[in-house]
């Protein structure tokens, strides 16, 4: 079982990634950073570059846009003992939706939940400390486009499933983290 499993939720540019990085890298520990971003255009390339440059040099980054469970069970993260940071579940879901764009709603939902359940099983069987990042979509309006509604619904299901298994859950708003599940942590992380 993971020694500690934390989920950090927040809106876009809320400070959730910086907070999660502070949790995972406390005491200047080396972190295995599982990045889900895909450079699909110039803006995303720049975003990824900025994220990479902001990480400490002693962290190891593994790019994995789709197969989170595989990275934890057969990939480079097998047997890792230290902290693992997965950023982010919402970008991973967008990648999955793009990959399966012709799937019907039920097929896509089943695929997403199958992958998430596999990831959660791998986390449960690991001994590493995990911190996962995801956007909270439940506070925004319902999108007018079908894909936006599908994304919002699926991410809501993913976040609920992951939060149910997590030891601690934080939400970050305007750079301020608030713990909403689990035992209170010792000390605070300032970002």
C-alpha cells in the first residue's frame, strides 16, 4: 500500500501544481515526476518547457500522456520507494478523449474508468508516496459543447474515484491550499 496518497485539486492557474510540488519535494527530496502533457501546438510546447524548467534538477521526469497504470506496473516507476508526483489527471483525460475521439460515451467512460482503476490498484500495491494533481471542474458552468460536457462529466467521475482512495485531499483556490480530507499534515507548505 502506498505510504501516503494525496490528491490536489484546483482550477486552472490556482496554484495546485506548485502546492503539489511542494508536498512531494519537501525536505529537498528527489521526486519522480510523471508528466501527462502532450506538445500538440506551440503554446503547449511553451507551457511544458516552463514546467520542466521550474522543476529542481535532481528530480526525474517521465513523460507519459496515456498509460498511467502501465508506468506504475511495468514501466520505469516499478518498485520506486520515494515520492511520485503525477501531474495531471485532467490533461491525461484530455489525451484519452483525443485518442478515443470516435468512441461513444459509454465506451469512452468504460475505458477511462478501466485505466483509472488500474492506476489506483498500482498505487495501492506500491510503497512509494504518491501525489496526484487534477483540475476541479465542478465549480464552473456546464459547457455548451458536447466534448466539454463529456470532459466535465468524466473528470468529475475520475476525481471522485481518486479522492475516495486518497489518504489526503487538498483543494487550492487563488494559491491557498485547504485540506478537505485526511489527517492534518505536520507543518504547512508555502508556495
